[in-house]
C-alpha cells in the first residue's frame, strides 16, 4: 500500500509538473532540449535521495540547478553551503552533520527542508519550493512574490520538468 501511495504521489507530481511547464511562456529558461546534461554523480545522488525521502529527484535537481548550477560552493557571503545552498543560520547542521560538498548530503538536507515546508504550507508544492528560498511564512502568504527574481518556484519547476526527461 505504501508503494502504491508513493507511485500515485509521484505520478501526480509528474502530471502537475507537465501542466505547469505547458503554461510557461515561450521565453522559458530551459526545456528538455536546452537543459544541461545532469552529471552522473549528481543524477545518482538525486535518485537515491528521492527513493529515501519521497521528494521527486527532478525537484531536487531543479533546486540544485537554480541555486548553484550543481556546484558545491559557499555562497551568500559565506552563509550558504553546498550544491543546494543550505543557509547555516537556519540549518546549522549543514556544517556539523556531514560533508556539505557531498551531493547526497546536500540533497538530503534539501529534501528535509522541503518536507518541513510542505507540512507548514499545507502540502502546497509551489509554496513549499518558494519557502526554500524565502522561508515558509512569506511563501505561505505570498508564494513567489518575495523570492529571488520573483519567480523562484516557477523557475525550479521549469528546471525540474526539463530534467525529468533525463531521469
């Protein structure tokens, strides 16, 4: 039964992603033909963490692509770490619980944050992804309005849709 629920949830998310992609204007950032090839190590890590957590690999990849172009870096003036740019103020365990340069660890942290956001935002994926960028309170009220570029979740879902063709 759990596997059936997981499969149904995954299919529902895939359908939602394709519907979102079809509503995007012609100037979309990337599509299946223009998406960069996912490095094998990154793809394997995303699939592994997705199977552990239930968070779709395509969404993990969309966030990592938006945050760092899949590079394990220190950004945000030394405050955010790894491929998924986990902020040390809100998630200090990024520096203590594992190697932030490791794709699996970065995706696990990202999935943990997304699950927390989903609970806070009432299982609304758009708000949960926007909350990854601005926090759950602002995203729950205004979705993408205050995100970087005002389009964070929309951009992540476009990327996720494009990357889903490589999974």
